[in-house]
C-alpha cells in the first residue's frame, strides 16, 4: 500500500470492525503500515483472515458479531492477550438492506407493483439501525471502557447520507445521521477522559454492497450512477486511497490532538454542490 504520508502508530493497538470489507480492510492495512498492531473484527472471519494474512504478524482476525456484546467481549479478551489494551477504535461495521429500500425515488399514486415506503419491512428498518448504530454503541461500550483510564481515539464511519439523505434508502440515511450525532455526543461525554471521537463521512465509493446498484451486469453504469456523478463536482467515484489521508490525520494525536466531535466529508464536493 502506498500511503499519502506516514505517521508513527507504533505504540497503538487498533481494532477495526467490518474489517473484511473493501474500505475497512484498506484502513486496517494503512494503520498497520504505520506501525500499529491491528485486530480485524468481522462476522465473516474468512474475509478478515485474508486481510490479516496479507498484513502479517502485526494483525489478527477475530470472528465477531458486533450485535452481540458477549461476542465483542470475547474479541476484546483475544486482543488483550495478543496485543494489549486497545487505544484506537475504528467503528466500520455497517451497511444497508434491501428490506429497507424503496423501488422508486418519489411516491406517486401510480406505483402499483412497486415496493413503496408503505411496503418497507419493519424488521429491515430495525436491522439497518442495529447494523449501523447498535453495533457502534456496543463496540464502543466494550472497548472504550479501558480508554477511560488511559485515553484513546475513536473514529466512526458516517456517510454522505448523514448530510444529504439519498432517495430510496430511508433507514440507512437515518442510521448514518444517527452515527454522526452519536459521534458528537461521545466526543463531549469522553472529553474529560482524554478520548477523542470523530467520524469520516465517505461520499460515493464502489463496494461489494453497492456494486449492483451502480453498475449493470454488463459493466455499464446504471442511471443512479449517472445521477451520482452529475452531483459530484469531481465527476468520479472515490477510491479507497482518497480516504487514507483523513484516516491518518484523525489517527495521529500529533496532527489532530485538538480535533474531536467532527464529521469530515470525503466526497469530491458532493455535499457542497447545489446542482446549479
């Protein structure tokens, strides 16, 4: 991995949740490249282990259900035994679900046969909220308990949806807005303990979860891709490398020691663009 710049994280033990995914796996690699010992937590142990094996001896993969506190506590025990106490936490687990997604952008009376807002599954809504907010809540409860005594750094993963709710995905947009608010709340609550809490809000990146929404089976862009790029002044999707500089800035106590409670958009100008 080519880093935009290098910071010294040789004294850090980092936990990354959702570490088997496209974005968080690269976050884990970047932290390790700067000297951190990294624990990769994911419900998909095979995906996390593949990344940990690529990193080497300073990484460990742990099968973890971030919606079950006992599973998280078990992961914490393994990290403590292998690397010591955690002082850097990346809450990257999250995502959307088709059960909480509408077929159409707008509600009109002639949507017979389409899945509208009124057809959305309550269980889907709860799943998306749990996947994003409850997971961050539980993981922070478990790992920040030690940080209270020794200081620490928490980086949450919000989304452009928190600033500008996207059509079709009401649950995911609301959940990520909740992550941004939770980030600010935690920053205030933990400030006397020397714990900084910030968030990164990625714009549009192609991941395993959204690839089918952005590209057709033949590789051509979907209509939704056209709308996204039309609303992004830089006229492209983000690359994972575009996020690493912000990650390292927030991970460095020397660079961002007085920064807490902020949500940083990395979006190619999407949030700033009014459309005219």
